[in-house]
């Protein structure tokens, strides 16, 4: 992935580094979805999946620290992540595609533990993952669930993001 157009236009090294770091995190999320799929569907231990995933083409361009946090954090906290997600579902967790399940874990985990990533960015990245890896309308479902989850995990950030009510005139 290349730097964002604004970073490329400015030519500032700091802007280029930020764009590169964002691209590396995006790649890490993509690899994490694939790894978590193996954990969910195959019941494979995260350490084995981790080793296998690191051998995949393109992994060297991913943020390996973020990948580790997502894979191992989601696997270790699977029950608590599911407990946060389940009340927002309109079906049983077992009826959710394993890909969407993995993406929901990533979104819930990032909202709870990666406070440096704005909640809207978390949701947008998860929507993009669902478009790339999920079913036809999976991205809509991921969007709805994570938007429902955001106020409980990022209440101040979500509240600050809402438009102010119109001023009353006398």
C-alpha cells in the first residue's frame, strides 16, 4: 500500500511514516482475520496459527505487534468479547459466519484495548475487512453491531462525536 494522497502531497517524512503505519495496521488486521478464522473454525491454538501466518506472503509488511495483540488478545478474551457482542446480535453466535465473528472480535478488541485508534476508524477498518473477506452483506451487519457496541466501550468518544443539538431561539 502507498501513502495517503495528502501525505504524498505534503512530502513530509512524518506524514509518510504515519500513512505507512496505518497501512501496516490495516495489513495486520487482514492477517488477524485469517488467523482468527483458523482459531474459530479449526480450533487451532493461537501459537500455531501465529507461526503459520507469519510465513504467508506479505506478512513482512504488516504491523506484527498489532497482529500479535489482535490474534492473542482476541483468542484469550474470546468469551468476554462474545459476551459484549452477543446482546447486539439478532441471532445466535453459532449462526454468524466465522469471518464476521472474527471481524467482530477484532472490532470489539480494538475498541476496548486500542484507545489510540478512534472508534470510527475501528468500525471503518472492520467494514473494509468484511467487504474483503466476508459475505455479500456481512459488512452491513458488522457495521450495525459495532456501532451498537461503541457507546458502551467508548462512551466519551462517541458522545463527543455526536452533533450538538440545535440552539433554541426565543
